[in-house]
C-alpha cells in the first residue's frame, strides 16, 4: 500500500488532518471520508492491533471513494511494491522536472513499434486477400483492427485527464 492515495491517507492519520487526503476523493465522497476519519481517531491510540484495523478501514474507505469518483470499481488495496510499469515512474519524473520529454519519448517509441507491427500484418495479409474468402476475411479483420486501434489511440489522447471531466473530448 504505497500508492499516492494511501500515502495521503497515511499522512492524514499521522498529522491528524483529514484535509491532507480530501483532494484525492470527489467532493460528494468527502462526508464519508470525514466520518470514517473521525471514527478511527480514538481507535488509533488503543494499541497496535486496533491501530492496524483502524488504518485498514480508513485506507479502504478512502481508496473505495476515490475509485468511485473515477467511475471504477473498488478491487481492494494493492500491496506495496507492486510493479507499476515503466510509464508511471516516467510520469512522476516529468511532474518533478516539469518536462514531458521522457514520457513522450517512451510512448512515441512504443507507439511506432506497435503501429509498424500491426501494419506489417495488414500488408502481409493484403497480398493474400484475393486468394480466398478466408484470406480476405483475415485481411479485413487485420485492416479494420488497425483502423480501430488507431481510432482508440486518438480517443485516449483526446480523453479528459484524471478527474478532469470538463475538458477533453467525449468518448462517443
């Protein structure tokens, strides 16, 4: 449990300041988070076992309310040390440095490779499409798959940022 939401929740408990975690939850979830925060405060001082249960309840509540604000289901707390892949550390570095260059470079390279591989398949199948209906179907599936993949990428690029539903383009 070392993601930014749980980290903020832990800091809120340690500082006895619920406001430290509230930016991570939607406004309509604030009352629930405040209520659980107030309920766990006295329990935190009742010993290690009680503290562990109180922290778990608060962390789960904050993450569940956060996920609901994203329109996503709550699937539990993620154990600490999970591999977040290559992009999150690059994005974190971009935030620290103020430059998106490392993220853009990585994603551009990955995108180029993916598009080349998918287009190579389309081109290889295009050479065979006139041999049979079965070959034509394979070509059409790959061709439409390439077009749809490209379209979904564009939608993802134009989508609103996390928690920024007022900006970006609609998803259709």
